[in-house]
C-alpha cells in the first residue's frame, strides 16, 4: 500500500472510521490510498503508531489475503537501520491491518517541494541510510518492490524507508494476473518493464533514481505520460546533472540498464558511507575514517532537517497505576505459541508496546535482535514446545496484554486497591513450573539491573499470593539500607515483575492468573515487619510515559547518580562526559545566545539500568542557563553527543542496552532537577 500521508499531520477522523483497531485507540487519519487507509493510533500508554487498514474490496480476494499474510510474516524478519518497524498485524481480520511505528516528518517529495534538494552531509546521509535500509531488507530475503519518494520519510533522526516487504502484497508492484504493470512510472526498473522481474537489483535501480531526485529535485527520467517515462527508462539516459561527482558515479552504476551491471545495496551503502565519512572530515579537518559499526552515528551526525510537530498527537497518556508507598505492614514470617489472530512482531526498542497476543521474545532488542545478557529457559508452552532462552529485559512487552481477551484468568485489571498485609503474609514460593520460570525471570532481571550499581547483595525473593493474583518481590534482610538503594531495589523489582508478567499474560491470557505485583523490603529475619516499597499492574504499561514518549524522572535520576560498577558503562560515561563538555565549550564560544560562563558548569552523566536510560545533568549554580533558549542549546549539545556515543557503542556491541536519554539542570543548590527533555536515540 502506498502511504503518502502516513507521516503527515493528523487529519480528523471521518464518519465510519473505527474508534479502535486491535488494541490501538484511533485519533484520526494520516492518509489514504488505493489499497487502504492509514490511521493515527495510540497504544494504551500513548505510544504513537500508524495503523494501515486494507480496503474491503482487496480484503475479499483470497489470493490477496494469502499474499498479505505471507508478506507480513516475511517482513517480521526485517530489522536494520533507517527502517520503520512492523509492530503488529492481523491478516485474518475482516479488514486486514498492520501497525508500524510512527515516523515523524515529511515524505521526501514533500520535503523537496517545501525546502528544495538535499545537499552536503544531509545528502550523503540520505544516500547512506536508504542504501543500508535496502541492504537489511535484502539480507532478510525480502524485496521492497516499491522504492519511491512517497515511501521515504525524513525524520529528525535520519531517513526512514516505509512499507518494506508489504508493497508487493498491498499494491502489486509486479505483473498482475492480467499482465498489467501497476508500479509507479519513473521508479520501475528496465527489467521490470521487459519481464516483470522484481528483485534486489530492481530495488537498487529505484534507489539510484531516488538519490538523484533527492540531490536535484528533478525526476531523473522526467515526467509525463507513463509510456513516455517507460521509454526513457528503457532507452534514455538519466538526468544526473548537479550530483556531486563521487556520488554520481555510484548512482550511475545503480541506474545501469542491465541488472547484472549494478552493485548490491550493501556495496552501495558502504561506498556512500565512505563518502559520508569524508564529508564529515571536511568540518573537523581530520583524516577520513570509515568505521562500519559507526555508520548510524555518522548519518545522525550529518543529518539536518527540521523537527515537525503536530498538536493533534498530544493526547494525554493514561495515568500509571504503579504506586510508591511508605507504609509498614506488620506480618508474620513469610510462609516457607501464537495465541489469537493478532501477530505481535518484534520491534526496535525493548519495552515498547506491542499488540495483544503472542510475542516473539527471541528477536527483540534495541535493534530487534536477541541479547545474551541474562538468559533463562521457560517451561513448555501448551502443545509441548519449549520457549527459547531470552533476555527478560529485552523481550517485547505489550502495553495491555489482555486487550481483546474475553475471559482472562487475571480478573483484577483496573483494581487500584493497595496491597494488604494478608497478601504478603499468605504468599508462598512457586508451586508450578510456570511460576518457577516467572520467579526466575524476575530474579534474573533484577540481578542484572542491580549488579550494574554494585548492589548484587540485594537478593530478591519471589513469591505468589494466589488469592490476590499478585506476584510478591521481597528484599533483605539488610538493616538501615540507604534510601537511594531501596529506591533502586523498588524500581528494578517493579520493572522486572511488570515486564515478565506482561509477557506471560500475553502468552497465556486465559490460564495465567497473576497480573499484579508488589515490592517489599525486610530489615531483618527476626523482625516480622516488612516495608512495602511499591506496587502496580502489568496491564497498565511498564514505562514512564508522557504524551506517548518515554520520560525521565527523579527516580531514574537518583539511580543514575549512583556510581556504576559496570566497566563498559564507566568507559562510555567517561568518554561521553568529556565529549559533551568539549562540545558545550565550543557551542558557548560560538555565542548564539549562550552565556560563555555556562561552559564552566560541571556536566555529569550516569546510567539508569531499570529503564535503560542515560541521564545527563549539569549544576547551574550561578544561573548561567537562564531561559528556554539557553537550556534548549544545552540539551541539543548533550543529546547529539550522547546519542552518537550510545549508538556507536551499540554498533560495536549488540548487548549494549542504553539508547534512551534524559537531560536535566539543577538550579543553584535546590537539589531538585528540572528536566529539559527526554527521548530515545533509536527513534
């Protein structure tokens, strides 16, 4: 399906538009095409998504459904840079649909119409990012078949290629049953016209035309009647005047009439990345260096496009039912498969919401790949299939795993009642294989988080209160534990319990009864008292969200301020801290409304292992960072530098878990941070 409006401003819903599609709330339209409508949607905790619904006429075609189903499954395998990930799909619905992450920004053709051609580092970043996106698609055994300006979005973080692997099923960019070519003139390869052949080489031909168009603003084979454009594609030479010579050489090879004469997308991406590295050195004056693991960092560093905004997206997020409490409970010693039709697909960020239904935890991570940091084996699922070992912090977590489930085993959804002392007192150790697996997953997840802060001595115990449908986490006994350490225990316990329960509920909604969790701390074995630190519900999202975006908070900041014991974190934090300080001194020296004395402010960086975030903060003791403009300047320097470092580390080590960031300023001696912004380098 061509989705020209998939990333435009949200338009009002029309009469007859659905209020919900699958688990998603629909707030308007993003666009429509010949094959369907693209709706603006929100998850339960406000994450922005695009939901594409196929028109009934196509949905009634059994062959179309079969192709759509096959392509959805194939596309789930595609993960890589500069792609918009498929989050969920229901090819069996009356109106088949699929959900993708929302990519903010204009399509390439719209940007060129408003701002003119791309140039300099942005042009090389565009060519590099789109070529590498196609290389990732081809590596997964998928052919895009619909590369064109309307399917490339210019987001603030770089170009994003849409509709990979879906276009063939959605709008038939190949020879149809009647022998009619239905692709877009000017973006169809010569072999496509001659033989109806659609392969990786055809994608690269369209990529060459795309880069030429981005660099000049002109269609390389001109406009006009489809037959005239087809003749020029088959027999004429493309209009490449105005392309930089080195880039023109690559584009000319991509536009060769014979597909055998074209390079692969991976080779094109590498050659463009080398040009991008050379472009970057023109600014710094250093010798050109090409590092394959740092291409994403280089694209982001050279990318300059306006940041879009649409107030219609700014719907308030549902309030979380997680609670932090400070009451003391007096208690005795503690008693000693794919489900449904919705396919929940692995995405690009651990912890981002997915559709209700089964999940595939084996392929989830910040780039959609499994991490080996903490692994465990789950019990056999119904039917006798053993689930693969996964990192419990990386698997996708649905925001509401019971969405659409008629008779769930967990019946306390929405119950905000505070836990009672009887729940803690009556909770017992795991009694079934499933409970044992969940308990171990929670413990492993917590230990991994606590270890990075040198808090491995906090041994969590996991028990279950069957009558309260609650998983109970208890720490200790350690007396007089500092408050900030108890806070880390609470947060790690809530996160591990929430994510683990959310996945279990999604996998077995009618059989798994536990959806609530509570976290306690005991000062000693002989003391019958246990302090309740917090509680919550796994059906209400597991991350701090504001208007659909992850948001740093004081609890995360307090955790980040605790020194790390992880060698990689220490190394990255030290290098990033120094890089931010140096970049900030340069920015302050350039003026632009920045108080030069602000360059002397101390800048610090720390990691929160609970929500996988880097916190950057500075102490504005003499009020040099007064006003929104100066703080925006500081945030810009901090986030650009931090994201380059975090993405570079991820490029070198796929187990690296930190891609989120939050920036704060401490005013004077208040000790209270003012957060200037939060986000995710991968989005």
